């Protein structure tokens, strides 16, 4: 189906591509050029969700009875198809979300790798034999699926995050209701197409596009959705948690970050500067693990600042499809306005704007949601830009005298997702690992970056204290059953 020259992407329910019952669609626009419509997606309602949930319920009994290796075969086939369509889906991601094409290609390849990792999980152990006090009995544990899982994902990683939730949910025998961010629902639909092409049985994976206030809220409240895995804002995450607790559903939340980097006087300065720029400004700062606060020891503060500014001034801003562009636009008008609000707040509260801070609207950039990379200094810990997640290309430089002061200030936040330090001192590395309040700790490397085989999640207000990815995913997507057998 098309609207004008652009395709209309349908919901995927019970193995069929179907329009929503509302007969309403929404344009997905390119944040680099608002005249470019990427496609149209459904504006579904609760009736559509109910149909999808019923399909998932019916499919779950047969799906859970399949062996782990058999379920893995579907994921292996999906990975192959996604890999074949890598360039196409990456280009769609760049057009729809704004990140540069090399970043988008890397993300799609990561999705391929995640699928293959979890396909292999179908061959791994799911329980343990435990000695019984009865010598004539056998006691062991096994793991069983939860049932129907609701997957709610954000716009900033429209391939990797859905796959790192959907793949483990499926391999462990659950069926899935997938609700992507509406801003990147075209990219999400293409990911679902790969599962469909791989022959995943009808009802096992269902895709319902629509507003979070309608579909996301209904997923949280639905009595036949047994678990919800969510990545997004703290405000929405807490609402989901409350609704899930009220009806006894399992939930998993990955939310915000205010991620610190500490640069000590013995750091490799070139490496620290490169990592700060990469961690803070790639994907236009729209990562939950993005560097936000940079604590720099006073003895090297000035040379670090000078080198940082010199390199940032060389970055090419523009349409992510163009070769040589290093940073694309904000993902939406709303996100651009949010970033500009925080920049203005920083100025109002007395921080010194060293570089950037303006919307870029000259020439072709005028048709997109572009903002300059922005650097502040003289930022006190109680300022808004030092406390709230901005989710944009804004760095706050904070001068410190000692390592101890840096760690204390780094921990002075309600978030605890990722943190990094640059130093050659092994004792301080070890102290940092012990004392920093973050779920992801990186030494002499940028704060952003997660490996698919390793657990990922935060502390404090950054998560619900569960972990995603790697072998840790089994803890959320299954329940333990203890078995006692006596002949």
C-alpha cells in the first residue's frame, strides 16, 4: 500500500500484515529533511492490541513446545535475512532517525550478531541438578517461558534494542507483542519483515504501531501480557512499573543516564579527548550511555579543554546519508526543542558557554532538526544541566582537584548507568571500579558502548535493577521451576 509515492507500513498480527482498525496512519519524516517522508505507519488502538495478544496467546502453547535448537533455527534464518538487507535497513534508519549511515550499518550488523548469539542460546543449559537430602531422589531446576511478553522500545536504536529484547524472549519460548517508538516504526517494520521472511510461526511475533499513550499504556495494563520489557524515559518507565505491579506482571526497565567521565592528570590526553567526543556526541548524544559530565583534574584542565574544543570545531554536521558527515540531526522537532531548552537553562543558571549552543538552520540544514555540538564550563553540580538527562550533544566540563572529589561528584546523581575513567594508575582504576555507582564501568574507554554478550543495565534510577543482553537475559525472560523426582 502507498500514500502518494510512499509506502504504508501495516501492523503484523498472527502472521498477516493488516491495517489498524482505526484506518488512521501517520507520516514518518526524515529529521535531516522534513520534506522527505520515509513512509506511513499505523495509528492503532486497543482493539488492535487485543487481537495481537489473542494471537500471541494461541501461538504460545505450540511455540514453547518446540525444542530450543528448533526455535534457534528461526533466529538464525532471521539473522541471515537481516544481513542480506543490511544496507537497505541501515539507510532507512538514517533517513528515519538521523544517525549517520556508518553508525546505522554498525547497528544493523549488531542486530545480526545478537540474533545469532541468542539462536545459539537454544543449545545451552537451562537448569542444574541439585543434591537432594533424599538419596533415592533426583532434584533439578529447569526454566520455563513467562508467556506473552510486551516489548516497548525507543527511537534511538531502532534495530539493536528491539532485537536484544525480542530474540531472547523468543528463544526461551515466549511469544511477543512488539510496540516500537512511532518515530522509527518504519525501520521497526522492516526488522519484523525479516522475522516474517524467516517463517516464524503465525502469532509468535506481533507488531503493533501506535502512540505510547495508547498502545504502550494498554500493554502495561493488559491482563494477558505476562511481562513487559521497556527502554525509554524514567517518567514512562515508572508508570509501567506501577501498572505491572498492580496486576502482578513481571517488568524490566532500562531508563536514563547522566554518565560521567573522569580524566586524571596521568591520562592519555589524546585518547581521553577522542573518547569524550565519541561518547558524548556520536548519534547526536542520543544514547542512554552518552557522556554528559566530564570531571577533569585541574592540572590538565586547560590543555584538555583546548584539545577538546579544537577537535569539536572540526566535526562535520549534516545529513547522515552524506559521506564525511560525522553528526546528524536531533531525531525530532521535540528532541531539538528539548536540547535547546537545556542549553538555554545552562546559560540562565550561570554556566559558561564555550562552544555551540545554536540551532543550525542555514542552507540545507534549515530543513532539519540540527543543533551545534555544545560545550559548557564552570558548571556546578546543582545546575540543571549537571543533573537532568539532556539526550543531546551537550557536554559539561567540571574542574576537580583530586580523584576523590571526582568520584564523589560523579556519584552525586540519581542515575547510575555508565561511567568511565582515564588514568594509568591501577590503584585508582580499582578504587573507581569499587566505588562508582554505575552498572557499566569502563576504563580508558568512552562511556557509551555495550557488548552483546555482556549484561547491561544500571543502578539507582537508571533501571529496575535487572539486566539485559548476554546470558543474563534468561533471568528476566524465564521462571525457574524446581523439580523433585522419586521413583
